[in-house]
C-alpha cells in the first residue's frame, strides 16, 4: 500500500522556523518527484515547493523563495521542508504529494497524498 505521512507542523511565532517531514511507505521516494502544497479554507491547494529526481528539477513558489528549503533523506525514504522566517500568510494545512520523476505545478497532476499537517504562524 502506497502511503505518505506528513509531520512537523505546529504553532510558531512570526520569524520562527518549522521543519516538515514527509515519510513514504510502500514505494521509494527516490524515484518520485515530491511536492509540498498548502491550502487555506476556501482557496485552491497551491504548490509551495517540489523536488524531482534530477537535482536541477527543484521548484519554489515566489512567496517562499529564500525562506524554505526542500531536501531528501533517501536513507529514511523521507522528504523535508525546512521553513524559516515564517510569516502569518504561511499559515495553512501543508500536504506532501508524489508523482513519478518530475515536478508539476498543479495538485491534480499528483498521484499520492498525505493527510496534511497544520502550520499556524501567529503572535
């Protein structure tokens, strides 16, 4: 059974940091592109970052460039999203998703999804 599980969300003050993790079971993440999406109530689920199977295939939304870093830990079959300098507008449910080989822009293009983890940035 193919599963993704996110963890690491929580409440943090503006300017703080969180590290999200996406752990896979039933398949090898190394062969998939992994995207991080976020969603707030009433709005579209949007791509935050993605890491493909090629080093050059890494994407960041303009809103998070310079603040977020996506990385792989192949030994643990896990992908991380390091989030620094967090802003209130980063508040959302964050999801990881998998699609073979290369990154895509939209949520419907991904095949497997985690359950989501809540990130809240507030004073």
